């Protein structure tokens, strides 16, 4: 699709489902790196040539391992977050070009942080996030706007409501931002049900190759995975250093102090 049409729609709604942004070739390195980590931590190998995240036998294997040895599962999960391959994918020329065009800045004016591979298992309430904004700590220092940056949410398999896909409140960027920070650091929004009901709740139904794009002003939450499969998604977060509200950051996303 023409990027100008995408931008017009994104600026209007502050969300956009970009269909077929990625090809199968784009995912080849991700397939390879996850196989490498599986072999490293679980001695798991498969001859199945299908995209690794769509391998149902792998889902069953990982769920058994998580039940029997949560420590090893956490080791894989935490370590792969800093994989150079995942970082390279989320900072590919394709993604940076789209992000900078939608924000309205040059590619070199973008910073990328908070890269993440989410592994959401079935019926997990503990790690599910309620309505929130991203970049909670930075929120105390600046007022976000449409030019501040954006978030990419990239499913690594087809996702629907049963798999617990991302949910967002349509036009919630119009809401006055008021929140409390929980122990995990996320801005958890304390809203009356009547306020939430004032916005239409939308579920993202997307296929492998799609990317859901949202601004930092959009309220969103994790869906509840009711299926028997794991939900694998990539998340990339991008900020525009030329935005008038940008103050400078440490790598950890902590605002810079004077000393």
C-alpha cells in the first residue's frame, strides 16, 4: 500500500494494521535464532521446515517444559530478549523506514528501545496486562503526542481472540492521561467502567506478515489466551529525538538526571 495512504489513516486513528508488511524471507533469521535457543536450553531439534513459531508440536513441548522446569523456560525467555537477531529485525531498514515516515522524522532521528519477544502461554492471568500506556517512567517527564513515536506489534503466527490478541480502545488517544504506576512500572489506568464503555473495544486479528502500529497515546491491553497454543509476538518501540518534548534518555528508558 502507498505509504502516504497509510500515514493519512494512521494520523487519523493513531492505530493502523499494516497488512503483509513482511515476507517469509524477512522471518528466516528469526526462525533460525529461535531454533538455536531451543537447542541451547532444551536440546530440542526438529526437522520440521515450517516456520518454527507455527509448529504445534513445539508449543506442546514448551508448555510441558514450563510446567516441569520453569527455571529453564525463564532462562530461554529472558536471554532471547537481548538477541542480536531480534534487535536487527526490529531495527531493519524496512521497519525504520516505515516508522520514520509515519512519525514524520528522518530515520537517523529514531531511537529504538524496549524490543521484546513475548511468549504468552494459555490461560496465564499473572503476566496479562490490563489497560495501560507504554513508556510509563518517561510519561512523568514529557507529554506524549502523535509525533513522539510509535509501537509496532508483530504476531509470529495468525492471531485471533481465542489466542488472546492485542486489544485497544478506539480513539482513546482523546482521553486525558491519568494513571498510577504498578510494581512492574507500567502505567495501569484506573478508569470507571462507564469511561471505558465510552470507547469501542477492538481486537486485532492479524496474520503472519502483518504489523499493528499504534501511537503512545492509545490505551491497550493483553488479550486472554484461551487456546491451547502459545502466542508469540514481537514488540518494537520507537521514539523521535527531534520531537519538541524529547528530553534525553538512558538505555534503560530512565529520564536523564542533571548529575
